[in-house]
């Protein structure tokens, strides 16, 4: 979502955020994570 692919930090020095999509108990979900920062930012059904 933010930063270049494979980057750990944006050009402004903030941790990048990734969008991860998956299925849990038959429900499609999307999770926004900041792996080198706050961890899970939000998650919601898709």
C-alpha cells in the first residue's frame, strides 16, 4: 500500500503498510499491517 515493493520504510522514513487478504471461517477479510511499526492497523470483511 505504501512504499516501493520490498521496502521497509517510505521515502519519508515511516514504516510501510501492507494489505493482506485471506479467508477465515469462510469470510474473506483484508488486514492492513505495518510490519516494522505498530503491527496490525485494521482488519475488515471484504
